[in-house]
C-alpha cells in the first residue's frame, strides 16, 4: 500500500492548523484584523486562506497522480505554517515523484520545524546520499547523532542507514567524515569497517574493526565482523579460530555462536555448522529467537528436515508464528506437497511475508487446476491494495497462472488490462509478449519486445528473446545477431543466450560452431529445450547416436516436454 496516501487527512490537518493559528492570535491581532475588514481583496488572500487553498490543491493534485504539483503546493504551504506535518508530506511526495531537489528543500524545512524528529534528519541524509552529496549527508547525520537520545543511539541509526544505502562509495565517504567527527567512538569504527568491507577494501576493514574492538572488546558484532573479514581475506581458519577462542570465555553467548554458525554456512562448512546448531539447540531449546535463526540457517544449508524441525519448535513456543509458517510452507512447496504448503501459507497472518504467502497460495490453486479459486484470491488482494508495485505483481501472477494453464486468451486479456492501468511497464510488456507468442501473434510479440528494449536498452533477457524469435522464424538474421551479441556482452555466462547464439549458428549452417555453443549451454543448464536444439544439430550433422543420448537426457529432466518430444518425433522414425 502506498505509504504516502495512508492515514492522512488534509481536512483534519487544515482544521488543526486553523485552530492553532486562531488560538495564537492576540486581542490586538483581532482588532487589527477588524480594522481591515473593509478591504475585500486583503481578506480574500489572507495567509490562512492561502495555506488552506494550497493544502487542498496539493491533495487534489496528488490524488490525480500529479505528484510534482502536489509536492510543490505542500512545500509552499510548509513555508506558511509551523506544522511539521505539512513539510513531511511535501518531502514524501517529492521523494515518490523522484524530485530530489524539491525533496531536499522540503526535508530541510521538516528538520527546521521538528529539530528532534530523527526521521526527518534520517530522510534528509538519505536524499543527500542518493544524489552523492557527501557534505550534505554528513551534516544531516551529525544532526541526527546530536539530537538522538545519546551518541551511540544516533550513531547506530546512522551506521544502519549508511549500510543499507545503495550508493556504497558515497556512504563510505560519509562514514569516513563521521568517523573524523567522532574519533573515539567504537560504533563509528565498526560502521567504517562494515562499509569498507562492502566496498571490498578488506585490509582497511580489518584495521578498522580492530580499532573498534580495542575500544569495546566485548562487542559481539565486532567479534563476528573480525571473523568475517579474516575469512574474506582468505584466512577463514584464522577467522573461525578467533571466534571460537572468544567463545571459550563466554560459551553461552548465543549471539556469537549463531554468528559463527552463519559464517560456517556461508563458507560451505555444513558439518561444522551442524555441530554449532546442536550446541545452540542444547543451550536454548526454549529460545524462539535462537530456534528461528537455526531454522533459517539450516534452510540455507539445504538441511530442510532440520530446518522444519526448528521452525516447528518456534511455532510451539508461540513466537514468530507467521514467519515460521511461511518457511515451512516454502519447504513443503518445494517438495510439491501443495496441500501442506497452502495450510502453512494460510497461517501467515502478519509480517513481511504475508503478501508472498497469499500470492503463492493463489498460484498453487492455479497450478492444481483450481483456477477460479486462485484468481479470486488475487482479485481480492488487488481490491484491498493500492500500491502500484504490488498491484502489478498481482496482475503478473494472475496472467502467468492463466498462461501456465494454457488459457492464453484470458492471460493476454489480463496483461492488456494491466498495461491500460500501467502503460509501458516493462514486466507487463514482457509478459504480454510471451503470451502473444503462444497465440501466434508474432507482430504483437515483436512490438512488445521492441518497446521493452526502447525503455531498457540493456535488458539482456528482452534482447535475447527478440533475437531468438527472429532466428527461430528465420527472419533478419543479421539483426538477430546484433541483439544476441549485445545480450551476451551483458550476461556472458547466461545459458539461454548461449543457446540462442548456438541456434543462430545452426540457422547459418555453421554446425561445428553451433554444436560447441549448444554443448556449452547444456553443460551450464540441463534444460529440455537446449537438449532439443543440441540433439537436432548433432542429428543433422550425422551424429545420430550422440543426438539420441542428449535427447534422452532431456527427457529424463522433463519427460513431457512438448518441444523436445516434437523434435524427436520429427527425426526418429
């Protein structure tokens, strides 16, 4: 749901501002106001009326999707009132409209009106970061740290914000400046170490985390980070030994032990990780946090039976029920135990996975032949959600469900309706193209993909799809080659693109080059369609034995693959 439109009443805000403004008027103000009542122009453009007008105009513009106009009106209104909510609204509308200059101005005003509002300072810092404004971001974070409950609380928020920012270089530059402002702060050194590591500066990261530990030797986060940095430096044995040594002094430290287990899983040392799992389970059988973490780590290390056991224990303990049910549902889903999967998905009542669970439940109903039930669930979700990103996801889910059920015309209609609501959305265009291909609508397929490439010239999957389409139809092979060469330059190891290039060589009569490329693709991805292509080229080249072997390998993967079986029927009498 769109956060910008939630729980915000412009009428209530106008009323609140009006009352606060009126109550602030002194008797002399009222007398002065009365003296000027003969001037209709003055009364018609009073500051209060102008403020009310701008807020209502802004909200109306926002509802019509005119975000720039809405933000501009709210920003103007924020200069006429001391109510920080107006500046906050202007900030968030400008961010949603990706008008960063306007957003920065509004966030500055928000911070002025509410100097102790840490969210205002955090958002201002993020806006500056997004634009690579290192000095502006540093100043905003410094303000956040200064106005926080204490320095460490402000530093923790700042470090967390910087770690989650996608502009890693700018974030690191800001962290270095904050570090200089707070030279004796262990959290600042820790944050610097994390950001150095995320920028692949491993040795400086090790030096920074060691400085942090010198100031705060018992920091669990810093202990684990040192182990991780050593591991990333190719000194994994030393890193694990360091953490294990720290655990000798505090064997019941669940946080560090869980961190060690996670690092072991990431390093692929599943047996050692399993040993840590067992120690943690013995130490804290009734600790839902520990059991949930164990469940996720076991899932990551592909120990699904153990993961299920730990997650069921979490449910027994009465905590994290929704999250635990979601992951058990995923385990059952991957095993194709669909009834069990749906039963668990339907117990996901809150948290970040609730929408995923509801969508996947609907998709399962579609997959097992209960299309109406699946579609009904998706429709109900669309009715109660206004967030464009989620609505597009629901449209895609319904259209794909119908396509997989070979209801191609209905699938196409769903995507067409989606494109009316969200014109030129790349994923919708791409999905519409794939369904159009199933209906033999070649012109629509090609038109959709060309539009995708116009919008995203470096969309390797669209380039590959259009290139392969032209090759398979024997049309404009030179143009197809340009698309495919660009696609492979973007994703050099993608087996689908390598397969397309192999098929292109086959169409050009270059069998040896085709076999080399198709063999490479099949080695990377044992896919029945790649098997069909490779087998066909081998057969036409005279190597019928190898062709049959490849086709049989493809059938072993997907016994009912229509494309592969069709190719085999053409050649094997």
